[in-house]
C-alpha cells in the first residue's frame, strides 16, 4: 500500500505527535508498505529518507503551548506537488483542524483520507468561529481516529461526528531491553549497601522528561514539591531531560538544594530509554492540555514506577491508578507526599513495575499498527467499491454492455 502521512508540526522540534508519526511510518515501512511523510522542517534539518519537507514552520500559540506550524500559498503548492507525485492509496492526516499542512491537504486531496485527532481541550469560541471554514475540508475525511477518549470527546464537542479510539503506539521492547545507566541510578541500585543508602537518604532517583520552559509540562510543580521531598530524603536526586532555561527552572529552590537537580539536556531515544530504566520513580506533573500521555507508556515500558497528575487522559493510560500512582493536579504537597510514599516503599514500586509492564503491551506497535492498518483497509476497500459502482452506473447510462 502507498501511504501518505501528513505531520502538522515542525519535524525539527520534538514532540509527541512527531514521535508518533515517525514510529508509525517506520513500523509500516518494516511491514513492506511504501510511506511518505510531509512535514514542516527547517532547511538545515537532517530528515529521514521517507520525510519530505514542506518548508520552514512558524511558532503559533496553540492548545496551551507553542506549536510550529506551516501554512500559506507556498505550503499549499508543496502539498499539491506531494499529492501529485505520491499517487497514494490512502492519506493519513494528523490534526486536520490545526492551521497547518493537514488542513491544506484536506482541501487539496482526492481519494481516501484518514484523520487522527490528538488534541484534548475545552470547547473554545475560536473553534466554533472556525467551524464554517473547516467543515468543507473535514467532510472529505473517510475515517476518524482519536488517540484517547478525551481527544474523541474534544472532536465530538468541537466538530461533531465521531471517531474510533486507537492510542498512540510505543515500541515496548525497545524500552524494556534498555540498559540502566549506573550514574543515573540510586546508590543501592549501583550495588552499595542498602542500609547505608537508606540511612543517608541516597535511595531516591526521580526522573522528569519534557520541555523545561513549557509550564503545562509541570516542572514548576515538581520544583515546588522538591523541598518537602528533600527534607525527608536529603539524598534524593531529580534528573531532568529536556530543553529550556535550566537556571530559571531552579530559581525557586533554596540554593543548597539546587545541586540535587541534574539537567541532562536533550537526550537521544537510546538515552531516554536508559534514563527511564534507571530511575526509582518517573514523575509526570503535567497540568493540562494532554490527550494521551506517551511518556507514561514509555516509562511503563521501561519498567519505571510512574507517578502522574490525575488528568483524565493520564488516569486512562494508567488504568485509573492500577498501573501507576496519581496525585491531585497542580498540588505540590500531594505530589511530594505521593513521591515520598513510593520512594519509601520498594514493594509498591515492584508492584507498579509488574502491573505497568503487563498493562503497557496494549500500546505496542504490533497492536496499534494493526488497528491503524485495519482503518486504512476499510477506507480503501470502500473507495474501490464506490469507484466500481460509479463505473457500472456510467456504463449503464451510456448503454454499454458489461465486458
């Protein structure tokens, strides 16, 4: 099958949607399909062979964040050229309602279109106002996918219609087989005497991965919780991976506590997996705007006990708290108390590790990819059936016999 996938956000700025599209494309290519991804990208960005650049993106405030989108006459021309050259059997557009390549592709494309909706946010006046513009394009979509029940709810409230829920996918085994990194582990995990480690408070390593300077990722809440954690367990370390202003991130901490925070910067996929394999607790303190929670799935795949804010989407991914612990959103004290309980309870951490490792299998690409392919096959079979009926009708109107 020839598959065209449209990414709305800049390929050179990592994010959950881009990672999902990358992994989906590579999964489909491994299965023998021909895949092309159209995405915004700066000229100097190295791109995989299956990605076609639609030109540079511009930063736009979107869904509580800043998205790098691509829109305009030049972009529309590149979309039309990509569609013409690709002759795709199916086109898979991500976030078709965002002012970027997906909407342009909806306007220009002919043939079966599948759309995935990632966004979860309250009903907005902007979306209501934009609906008359969006409607003609969205009516061309043959099948809709939502990455969670909360993304589906947003779609229904904003745009009407419905969608099948297919979660984001993860290569579970990639994370499960990663080797822990000794310097990222707590002292007993490195083979030192556990009793000494407990007495000196050196048994706790907390992990956080996300954009440091994006408040909704929740690092400020975690920083507010850290003094309470360190007061009880002074040897605890917080490992932070992600881009942003590191000095600004720790400015709320007392000076003597700042050395307990280690910034790792942007990390490779391999090091992300090793980090998640190394920590005692992975904390996701996100405050809103999340429709799924791919980092939770990655952490569970690596066997990390997960502690997350009780966003609806996070609770769903964590099986309502059975596969990971939840704390009250934006409540730093609740975060600190929950983290201290987990750090002091190795049996609880082991239980979360076991339940999370079993629960996460439903998000593996072997399952998610098969579900997406089923949607592709349904819309292409439907399009072929409609085309056949139209040919039969045309021949009948022309008075031609079947041949």
